[in-house]
């Protein structure tokens, strides 16, 4: 008997179970590095990403992400690649396994459209984002991270601003 698993379900299983190889390390420590992957939903799109996070202090960190954005309208195919550096500041914690952060950053990328009118069009876009993130450590070196953010875009063909919600896993290496 075989069970059908959708692409989204298999991605979720990968996000949760592969990092279980992680072992003990203090959380939010100066000099700690984390790497992970994210899946998110925007106003009109699905977002996949890889991230690297470095802790400058117990309450401050920087994060760099590479994102792939995919949207399919009735007659149009759209996808985008972007790079996004961000600064995180922890505002609330239980000093064990939950951390609430505020974040701000910038991003730049390239978007590609294809339909009957444009045939194939690309454009460079950039902007800023603000948001918050909730980190829940499942194990000392493994965290689940839920992020919400508002992006303000310049030169985008898709929108001038958009809301994103992302879920990801990160582990210390």
C-alpha cells in the first residue's frame, strides 16, 4: 500500500527531519552560525529560500537569504530570484526555547515574465522590508522559524508592496 505525498508535503518532511542530525549548542550565542531553508507564501506567489544567520550578540543577528519566487497566473508565468540581507533584534524571550524578533532589511533581484504579450521580459527590482520572526527551538541546535514581513518594492512589475509569511528550519553547524 503506497501513500501519495504532494510536493509541498515532501518539502515539509525534508525541512523538519533532515536537521535532526544536529547536536547540542547554546541558543542565541555570540558567534553562532546557522544555515537553513524556508518555504513561504506571498500575496500571489510561493517562495523557496536558503538562509545563513550569524549572531553578533545574544539579542542581535544578521541573516542573508537567497530566494526563488514563483507565480502562475491564468496567462502569465512569473518567477524571480532575489538576495536579501536582514538585521534581527530579539525583543522578547523566555530564555529557553522561544524568541520573538523584529527585523529590517533590503533586497535586490531579477524578475522574469512570459506570456502572449511580453513573450519574455525581465527586470531588476529592489526594495526594503520590515517584519517579525518567532523562533522555537525544538532541539538545542535546531529551530523552527515563522516570519511575517511587509516588502516595499521599487521597479517590480508584480506589485509595489506585498505581504509574505514564511516557515523554515535552521540548524547550527
